[in-house]
C-alpha cells in the first residue's frame, strides 16, 4: 500500500492475488482496478506519484500509469520479484528476484544487473541522492554505485538481514536482523553499533524525516533510538509499549515526529516523540492484523491495511 499523489488523496493497493487498485480516500471510491500479476509480492509508487511499480510471482516487474492504471513497461526477471525501490527523484528503480538485482529507468529500460550476492536479496534501499543502492542479504549489506562494475563496499555481519534503511543524510545505514538485533553502520568512519535484546527478529526499521530517530519493531512494542549528537551509544532507547501481540508495521509521519505502530491484533498506536520522551496520542482499532501503514504526504491521514483485506483511513490531529 502506498500513496499515489503528493496532495495525499489516492492510495494504491496490491492484493496477494495480484489485483492492483487505486482508491480515493476522500470519497472512498475506487478509481481504477486491474489484474497486475498472477500472485503479487511487491508494490512501490514513484516519489512524484506518477508511476506505480509492482512485482509478482509470475517473474515480472511491471510499471503502470498512476492516473489510470494503463501499462507503461514490463521487465522480465528470473523469479519472483519480491523487492522494489525507487530513487528519490523518480528517475530510476531497482528490483530483486532471488540473488539478482535489476536497475531500470522509470520507463522500464534495463540499465544493468547486479550479481554476486550470497543469498536471496532481503531488502533494497537507495541513498537519498540516488548515488548508492544498499542490497541486504545473508551475511551483510552490499553497497552498489550504478556506474561502477564492482560493489563500492560490503558491510559484513553474521546472519540474515531482514530490512535496511538509509539515514536521510547518508550518515548511517540501519539493518534489522534475524538474530533479534539492530546493526547500524557509520558510513563516515569505521564505527558500527549493535543493539540487541529484542524479543523477536527485526523486520521493520525506519528513520524519521530529519534522521534524529531510528524506529524499530521486534516484539509486542516499538523502540526508538535517539541519534542526536554522536549517536545512541551508552543511552537507553524509548520503549513504546501497549501492544499485546507482535508489532507488524511501523511508519513515521512525514511532516513531524509522530509515529504509528500496528500489531497482529489489529491495534495501531500513535506516539509523539519529543527528545527523550514519548507521549501516546491515539489508539486505533481495525478489523484484522495490521499488514501495512501509510501516512498521507501532509501527515493528516493514516491509512491502515489489514490482513483480512480491509482498509481504514483515520484523520490524525497531533496538536499540542
């Protein structure tokens, strides 16, 4: 699930069966609906809201016009397309199937493939300037520059990486790990941080818009680390509790320091982060376990997608 327009009215939804649809959240109307794949695995909307990229079990990356759902391009991969990531300028995207990554233009022209990863790719993330792509896999993260033949750098770590996120200014790279920990590498020096003690594996990591806070989920609650100054080493994180089941999704408000955590029971909690403190501002209920969370670009609405196929939109007011 992702917002289609910078104005924040329409969302794109992709079902596991392969149906792609656009919905107007203001009126609740369906704008268009198409059969995108025979079994779907990935969805990503270009940051400018003009294109929708989808990946499927049918071995295809497909690019669609966000305005009406018409087909723009198709790229054939060698297996399930499970990960898609756009550059921030919407000019290029990366997708992965198995151990291979394809780099494509926004029109679907394949520019190159990236090979040599030791396992199935588990995450893709572009640096904000589009100059480097982080590819997560077993044993660490490989950093690629599109114009270089060989990887720029390999950040090694034992075990499986499940999610990866760039700091907005490119200073840090965070990874959620299978062994119930967060690994953060400094890309300015050789420093790296290792935060353990989570109850489950970490499949969700995300920075806030300014890069001060790193949010993680590994168990029945959320954790926020403060990277102000030299980073969080030696300090305690903010523990955001109140969930009785596993947190399955998180999302930062794009216009501030509010964050939403959704869990397997269908409960979503909204928090405002302020320095070393966190205030819970709302508790939302939806029909089934939370599968995805998406804020509107202006931060005024939060859409919750549930495992049972329902979509709920909540108007959010975070004053005070």
